[in-house]
C-alpha cells in the first residue's frame, strides 16, 4: 500500500511539475463515483510562495486533466491556516480557486487553537473538524496526496 501511494505521489508530482499529458493510472487507482481523479493537497505552510505553488499546481492539474475529470481538495491546518484569513495576501488566488471548483477546507481544531472564527476567514471555504483526519481519510479512500 505504501509503495503504491509513493508511486501515485511520484506520478502526480511529475504531472504537476512537468505539465505532462494525462498519466496512465494503475488498474487499481481509485476514482470518485462519478469517474473523477481525486487529489488532496495538504497545506500547512504559511509562506505565500508555497501557497502560490499549491494553487498553481491545482490549476495546472485541472487544465492538464480536464477540470471536469478531477476532484481537488486543499486541506489546510497548522500555520497555513493564516493564509485563509480574509485579509490574506493570497485571498484573491484562493477565491479564484474556489470559483474554479477547487474545494478548500480549514481545520477547525487549528482555528480553535489560534482563536479564529469563521467570520475571520475567506468566504466560501469549507471546514473540517480535524485537518489531519481529513487528509488521512482521503488517503485511505485512495486519493492521491500532495503536501506543501
């Protein structure tokens, strides 16, 4: 299982960084019920450069594979949560990603620890009780995993 996830991660990484054509997934690669390729991006970094890279890669993957053929969820916890504040320098990019069908969710546990309320956050994002739980659940469901 670990070897398969490493292979998936490597294939997705090559695609994201090289802008390659559609990869061929192993016969056991999981798709969503509607046939889309699920990818979870895990962002814990508060650096705007890393955030821009994550958002660029999400957009590039949508473009390379076809927006209607992928399901992208960006899960944010730890210090990265600050980039989901309404006044964040990456707010316009986050809002654009949301508009383009990328699901972005904030960890409520991190928000609680940082004393942040939903009213502090970028409108349109979603929330999960625990970011790491969401990431692990997605991986167990067969989602490809990319970490920032």
